[in-house]
C-alpha cells in the first residue's frame, strides 16, 4: 500500500525505494532532522518529510495514503523507528539517493555521538551542492560504477 499510494499521488515518480538502513533507523529514533553536515545530505535538504503516525508496516490503504500525504512533493520520508521511503524519477536516481541518505545518516549519528554542537552547510551552500553534485549525470555515473563493481 505504501508504494501504490505514492505512485497514485505522484505521477512524476518512476521509482520508490523503501528500506530500513541501520544509521537511518537510528536517526529516525532520535527525532532529529537530517542536517546538511556532509555533501551526501544536501540532496534531501528542503525535500524531506517525517512520518510519525506509526512505526508499523504500512499495510492498509489509509496508512499508504497518510504516508503519501506526508511525502507531499518531497523526495524523502523519514519514518520514525522504521526507516525511509524515497522517490526518484529513475532507478538510477532513487538508488543513488538511497546510498547517499545512509551515508548522510551515518555521518550525522556519529557526529551527534560526540556530544558537540554540529556545524552544517548554509542554505546557499546546500543549493550550490544540489546543482553541482546532485544532477542526472551524477546518478548515471554512480549507477555505472555500481554495475561495474557488483555485476
């Protein structure tokens, strides 16, 4: 129901990734927002929703609709104690984004464990990184690399 209702609500979406990565799950359990402390987090700044209605599996149409509504026009839903769901215009984009999300979450969780105040990128820096680093060509190159490495 999660995927079905997102596809129904978002005709621009061609791929959905829902998974339960270790560091992303830890981050969702803290209640903290994903911060742009690394380049990897930049893709999600201003495009992340938080779904706190349940940490259960999304089994019903109503739950799927609630998650799709929470997603709105964003790229990512961080799901409390459950993981994440992200959307992309292609398999390459969604896969690359999922990899970057887990790297960003890991960086933030480790940084938070120091007990120090976190420094992070300004809005202008994030906007520049989104343009420079996160573009269709980057996702295509990452996909080609992953294919060479694992196939």
